[in-house]
């Protein structure tokens, strides 16, 4: 501690001597002035620069700039060693200042500092980050001149960096001083640096071959696993050719197993089976190879081959392990083969896997699922009860059993009730998610008695206060039995009358029945219970009003909305605007727009307002709303722009259309959606600005293949020009077909409308094409799948 000099030092405690006071004790005479009789003198020896510099870095009080400055001063004034250099480089690496790191390395090397292994590692890593090939070559030369030129870790990193920079010409010089064994180990290290990256692994393999190093199984197998993951059959076949030319690879079980696995995962079951047969000629392969073969054949849907290979495995007295039996059970499940499943279950019971508790439980659970899925309720339930008695049942097992019992059409409600009561008697835990699943299953099967039974079970359980569960139960009553729903509402009213979800279910029931007056009365009752109707209640009310088509009831919604917290909710505003647009009531739409807080409206609500006024033909009001949307800086989406462009197309307002085009081009936050570009092109054609429309279509062809809707708009716009001949349009149709897009009814109807006013001879040909179309597609009242490309 004395060597630290300028740093604050804690005085060392002196040894207490007999009959002598310690040197640091304060004298009684000078107690008032607090002066010590004896004090330590400062150390005469100055601290070593290396220790002081390293301590500064360890304390972390200095920035990287100050550390680099201090290091450069030391580099000029005193001797600097590799430890000081590495400490500086580590600081620069941690702050990702890789360029400064390389500069510091080069200055230090020029000053005579001898780098060690850690120095080279740091410098090579910086070259990789900066992608600097000249620096890497310089460091490479320094390594060759040093005593570390045969260090495998350094050479592996150097080799890896050259490969990352795609410099394959320098690989020979890296390993020239290494023997054959070292070369293979260095390449193996590099291969492990590319996990599951087949393209880079293949380049490594090729580079290794070209460098004169002979690849072994440890290099071949990672490449095969990489191509297996990508399911690239041509690459797998290419690697098989490589394997055939190398005797070491050809006789290695691991290489052949990796090749077989790659073929199976590439959906080439026949080739995988061929490789497996070759393995059998070399001797009996281990159980892992059998598992890969069985699993691959199962994935390739070759049940007979799976059965034959498994029989051959037993014939050769290869003991099946956990994975073998799991494959066979799942194979029986997928093929719905009860006999094969029972045989696998018998083998599990007789095997040594029963001694391994975890594996045995997993297998029994899978067998139970297989039995239940195949309709063998008795066998599956027996396994479940055995697992339950040994405390090995988990929630997934219970869910599987309940799903199988409730989903099996051969199981009636009384039978299910018997099983469920048996589970309760055995104290099998049923959680909330299981109750939710049972409610859904009972709803599908219209088991109203079952729902009433579940209601009683839930009321006795710890989940009786879960809103989601009770709400789901009430919704299911509505789907199955309205009378039961009404009775349940009356029963639950005292407990749940102060919860919104309960009233939402009531309103949904009344909405389904079309009883609008009762829904309005429910809103009044909610307020009497101190509740504020939420957006779900309003959406049910709007939906019921829309189905009834009642303008009077629709207008009654507005006062309710003004009193609620949903008056600025985007979903409610959108639904209301759509309702009034359908009922042809622009006055109410304007009232909604004027009374709501514009800054709080969501984009969907603005879109609904613009679309609603567009449908009613009030185009000026639609544009006013769009300008107000821009004024409030509301983020517009593709639907906004499409709707506005339709409005401008009807208005023939080219100037506003150009502003929208400029907005789309200059604002990266606005999506360049294909439907928006189509609407923009359509607007330009309608306003007579053909050149702008053509530029949009040409840009589309450069960026992507135009879809059918783009072609239809383009062809209709071009065909409307009397200067364009029919032959030119036919040439465009041929270009369309060459791009894989087949003309549909919209194409020919658009061409017919465009050329009808010209009364040319081509009308007969277009009419003939329309007659050839199926009867259902000639009228095309709506575009069911916009942009669908045949072929």
C-alpha cells in the first residue's frame, strides 16, 4: 500500500511493545491541538509506473481517452510491457473503439513492445469488427515473426477472420508451420465457430480441401447438420458425392448417419433408407442410428418401413431406448393404429426403462394420450389413474384426459359426468384453464345440462370469483340455451351486479335476441348500480341496432355515449359512423365529429368518418375531415390514403392528388402499401394524368412483380385512351401472362368499359372472352380476393 504514493493510504498499525506506547498515539500534552507525537514519513521510493498505470485502470476512475493519453505518454517516456498494452486494448475493446485499438497496437509494436497471445487475440478481433484486411495482414506477419506462430487458438482466430473477410488466398500461409494433426484441430475449432450456418461451413470445408488439409468426420458432420437444418436436397446430394470419394468418410458411421438424417429431413425418405441399408452392411449400428432412421421414416410418412425397420431392430437384439419407444408410440398415434400402440405400450411395460422414473412417466403419459386420441377411453383412463396414484400426473395430463373425454362423440354427457365425478373423488385438481376448456367443449356439443353442472362445480371451487371464467360460462349459456342463460342471470344478479362483464353478457344475450328496448333498459340499470357502460356494451348495442336497421334507436345511442367515458373510443366511434352511414344520416355523423375530442380519436375512427361521408356522396366534408386529421397530426395508415384517393378520384381534384403523392414519397413513416399505389395510379388515370400513372406502374415493375389488381387498373387506364391501339393492349396482356398473372373477369370487364365508348371492333373479342368465363364471375359484384395471382 505504501507503493501507491499519491493514493490515500491507511496508516499501518505498529506492533505493541511492552512498556512502550504506540507511535501513533496522541500525546496528552497536545490533546487540544490533536498533534501526534510520532507520525509516518512518506516513502522515499517513488511508485513504479506499471503498477500505478494498472491501478488507475482497475479503479475505473479514468475515461478511455485519459487512459489512452497516459499510455501514449508512458510509451514515450518509459518502458511499456505487454501487460500495460493489453490493459489499454481491453478498455478500448469494451467501449467498441476498435479503430483506436488497432492504432494503439501498431504504435506500440513500432515502439518495440512485444505482443503476447492476448495482444494478438485483441488485435485480430478488432480487425474482424472493422473489416480491415490490411491491418489483419500486418498482424499476421507479426504473428509469423513471433514465438506464437504455432499457437492453435491464435491461428484458429486468424483463420476464422480471413474466412469472414472472404480472403481464401492467404489460408495456406497461416498453417504452413503446423503439422497435419494441428491443422485438423485448428480447422475443427473454426468449424465450431459457425454453428448451424451451412453456407459458411461449406466454404470452410472447401477452403480446407483447397489448403491441402484433408477433412475428416469432425469436419464433414457439422456441414451435413447445417444442410439438414436448411433441408437443401441438392447440397445433401453434393456432399454424398464428396463422401463417396473419401474412404475415411465413407467408412465412418457418424458421417453416414449424418447423411441419412439429412436425407430424411430433406423429405427424401428413399435415399435415407438406402444409406441406412448401407450402414447395416457395415455391422449393427448403435441404437441412436436406429432412432434417427425410425424418426426420419415416421416424418416422411412411411409407416410400413417404420414397422419393418423396428422388427429388424428387435431381430438383431438391439435394445430399444426411451426415444425408440417414444417414436413408436407417436407413430401409432399419427397412423391411428390401435394394435401398434398396444404393442408399443406392452413393450414399455416390459422394458428396462421402467427403472428410470422420469422417462417412464413421460412414456406412460404419451401412451395415455395415444389411447385417448384413438378412442380407447378405458385403457387411457386406467393409465391416468395409475399415474395419479403415484403422484406423477401433471396439468397437461389432466387437460389431455378431459379434452379426450369431452371431444369424443361416442361419450355422452352422463358418461362424462361419471368420469368427472370419479376424478373429483380421486381429488384430481381441476384448474381455471381446464374449466374454460370444458365450457368451450360443452358449448360445441350443446350440453346445456353439462354447463349447469359446471356452474355448480365452479361455485364450489376457488375460481368462483374469476370474472373471465364466469363471463365465459354466461356466454356459453347464451350460445346453448337462452332459458338457462336467463335463469343464470337471475341467480347471479346479487353477486355480480356491480361488475361490467356480467352486464356485457346480459346485453349480448338481448342483442342476440334483437330486443333493443331491453338493451336500453339494461344501460339504465347499469347506471343505477353505479356502473359506467364500457366499449363492449356499446358495440353490442350498435350491432343490434345495425341488424334492426332502426334510425330512431340509433339516434338514442348518442345521448348515452355523451354521458359515458367511451365518447372518444375509436372502436365505438368507428362502429357508430358505419351505422349512420348505412342508415343515410349525415347529420348524426357530423354531430359525432363535432362533439368528440379530435386529439383523442384513433386512426380507425377518422377512417370511418372519411369513408362514411364518401359513401354518402359528401366529398367536401370527407376532405375537410382529412385536413382536420392532418392538423391534429394523427398517424394515417394505408386505409386512410386509399379512402382519400377514392374521394379525390370522384372529385377529379388532381392538385390534392399530387400533394398526397408527395406526402407518400417524402414521409418514410407513411407505408408505401401496394393498395395505396394502386389507388394513386387509378386516381391519376381518372384525372387524365397518364404519365404520372405510367411512372407509378413502372416503379412497381422495378420493385416487385405487379399483382392482378395493379394490372387491371393499368390496363383499364391505358385502354381508355383512344390513341392506344387494340394490338398494343393485346401485347400488354401477353406481358401480363409472361409475369405469371392470368387475366380475370375484372380485367375483361375493365377493358370492355374502357373501349365501349370507342365502339371499336375489339368489343366483340372482349365480349367473347367474357362469355368464356364461368357464369358466377361475369358480374363480379365485389372483389373477393384482391391481388390474388393464379399460378
